[in-house]
């Protein structure tokens, strides 16, 4: 049976699974699809700036596969997981259509055997993968969350692979949790730290740092919040233009966030005080390191060490096939979403769309067909397309045509819950 491996079950990975199910409806051979993902659901990472100060909101932002109307032929879980496998196994649910998580109703497709493995891909070669039954390694992960035993390993072969493993940031901004319960515990811990701190410093003025500063200062106006950024403007995305950046800065100042530009942290003392490269010392009770993000691509290092752009993203063709620095195309491995080296502002929308397109291409590649591949729409490359909120009352957006809108009521409404309720339809859930 032809086999496709999808690495990562967030926006890009689920987009890929959706389109594979649709594309294989009319194929002669049945396909096997393996999705490998450490979480037992999808976390709306867009809302993490609010989730770290609101555990109830965090839990709502996590859509467990138990609630997502997607039916699997097999599920392999890590030890001790609280998960109602029967609710989502195809064998227990007849030929129920797969509704919901794929944004539209998809009648059960007998041509696909869908398997879920709760793990992380540790290594891939051209046609096989080693999977570890373990959580991801997050930056600045407290000792108590570190794994204590060596994980079980599984080896699987594939004809085609879609890499959709995105990016990791520092804990708690990128929680370790696999389930709602674990997420509540982690976010309660982060809230307690914020409540106890009088002076909070956010290091890094990307979307995460800016939105986090906005959320903390809006909910806790009495706290002193500083944002440190090494450049003269923020956020760093070059494609959004100067006006977007000026507006972002103004919003931060409106909320009385102290913004320190053109300076870097040299050292963090044990008491949280930050030693800056310009000689200043910044006192702090709690630091959020929003300057760190790492593509989840370590599994490529052994067999594909030269598929990376200078910024660490995976080099791809416009059809999402992975390629080497010398231009050689690895035709059966695709990379999509945040980690693909394409000139656009990285968003969930793009990740989902790219995943859908790569899913189609992976099916065609596996069937040996060279016609009909989907490619990224070049009209959208090198364009803006970003929306930032700085607290619940301030938003700035630049669209693909370069039109800037400020405090648009529709945007403020959508971002009250960081687009979560808009996504309920996608997840097939009722509010
Ligand atoms: C604070 C913040 C605000 C944002 N706001 C917006 C916004 O308003 N609008 C918007 O469109 N976008 C926004 N984004 C960007 C958006 O979240 C990303 O573009 C999107 O999440 C990318 O999706 P992805 O599927 O490529 O990767 P990710 O969402 O990063 O998902 C990758 C998945 O792969 C899994 N994984 C990682 N490594 C492995 C492995 N080795 N094996 C198996 N699985 C693995 C992870 O567990 C994860 O579930 C925001 C991002 C942040 C951080």
C-alpha cells in the first residue's frame, strides 16, 4: 500500500491530511497515511499571549482530537495518556463522515487508512523515519518537565513525506502539553509567576513579544512591563512596511509599555536582572524570552544536512518539494508551513493552504504522476499580510495589497479570542 508520512499535526499538517483524504477518493490503490504529532489535538497558538495569563482561555484554545470528528484506523499513544480512543477510532464509529477538523464534510474514504502516532520524528532518510514516543524538546523548559527515561522508538517506511513540524519557542510561550489537563497546569503556573511579579521584561519584539506585552499590560496595568528589542523598529518582518511598525510602537506606548530599542541582553543574572550590551542594567522579577524560535528540523540533520537556507528554513521549490543548496530536488519529501523557505509572512492561513497543496502533490508523486502538481501562487510572494493586536482595543493590519487598517472593528472582534470562535467551524465544534 502506498504510504505517506505527515510530520506535525497543526495547521500545515492537518491541511495535508485533509487534501490527501480528498485526493485519494478516486485512486485505484488504497493509501496509508501516518500522522506523527506529540499533541493529542491542535492548539490555537495564535492565542498564546492571552493563554499564558488565562488558563481557562488556554484550555478553550486546545481542540482535542477527541472532539474533532476525525476518525482514525489506528492510534498509538504514549504511556499514561487520558484519551478516549474509542470516540475517534473508525472501527468504533462505522463509516461516519470526517466532518469538522478539515473545514468541510468529507465522506469516509475507504481508500485511506489513517494512522495517528503520538510522538516526534527523530530522524528521516529518503524512505524511512525513526519516531520517538516522546514530547518535543522546548527551549528554557523547567527541570520538572524534562523527560526522565529514554523513549520507545518506532521505525516506519514511506513513499512520500510531508514535513509540517513548524517552530518551537521558549516555554511557557510554547507549552509542552499534549492534553487539556496538562495545558491548564502549565498555564496556571505561568499566570502565578505573572501575578507575583511587579516588573516584567519581554525580550524580543516580534508578534509574540508585542502581543504578550499588550495582553499583560491590559490585564495588569499596575505592573511595569518593558519590551527589549535589538533593532530600531518592530516587529522585524521586513514585508510589513514602516507605517505598520510605527503604529505598533505607538500602541505599545499608549499602554505604557516601556520599549527599549537598539539594545541587546548580554546576560541574565540569577535574580532576573538583565545586563545589557550598552552597559545598562534592567531590573526584572520575570523575564519572557520571546526572541527565540527554532525550526523543528533536527530530524533532517543526519541525511539531509544541506537543505537549509541561511536563516534555517527548509529550501523548497514552488511545489514545496525539498531541495539541496545545490538545487537538487528531493522529489518525495515536501516541506510546508512556517519552516518552508518562501518569501511571505508566516501565518496559519498560509500553513494550512500550503499543507493542502503539498498533500495533493504527495499523492501524485506517490502514484508516479508528474502532471497536476499544485504550486504556491506567486502573486502573493514578497507581499505583506499581517495583523497584530496590542491589547484588546488596538489592532493594525496590512493586507496583500499593502492597505493598512488600524483598529478595524471586525479585526478587534476576531481577535477578542484570537480567532478561536472563527475556527470552531473548522474544528467542527460548537462554541
Ligand atoms: C504569538 C503568535 C501569534 C500569531 N498570530 C497569528 C495570526 O494572528 N494569524 C496567523 O495566521 N498566524 C499567526 N501566527 C503564526 C501561526 O501561528 C503559524 O504561522 C502557524 O502556527 C504555522 O503552522 P505550522 O503548521 O507550519 O506549524 P506549527 O503551528 O508550529 O505546528 C507544528 C506542529 O508540528 C509538531 N512537531 C514539531 N516537531 C515535530 C516532530 N519532530 N515530529 C512530529 N511533530 C512535530 C508540533 O507539535 C506542532 O503541533 C502567530 C504565531 C505566534 C507565535
